[in-house]
């Protein structure tokens, strides 16, 4: 799935006791009715968010996973 939008918030890297890391990105979609979407980046993908800042326009391809 591909999303386009504006960066609203970039979270700090969260590190857990097991060594697992995750980081959250919230974007607001570029649609008629904009929606905030929260996306988690895991492990080595956390570094992908370093060059971004709030207000940047982004296009993101994601894999949806759920429980």
C-alpha cells in the first residue's frame, strides 16, 4: 500500500529490554478528507526517518500487519 501526505510528527526511537527498536511516524494524508495515519518503523528501518522533519511531503510504501 502506498500513502502520500505531510509529516505531522516523528517519534523518538523506543528501545526495549530485548534490544527491539521501533519509531513512530504520523502523516496527514493528501485527500479530500485528510486523515492522520500512524506508521511504525521497526529495527533497522528506524534510521529512515532521520532526514525527515515536520511539514515535509512524503510518499511511503507500507506493508500492513495486524493481530
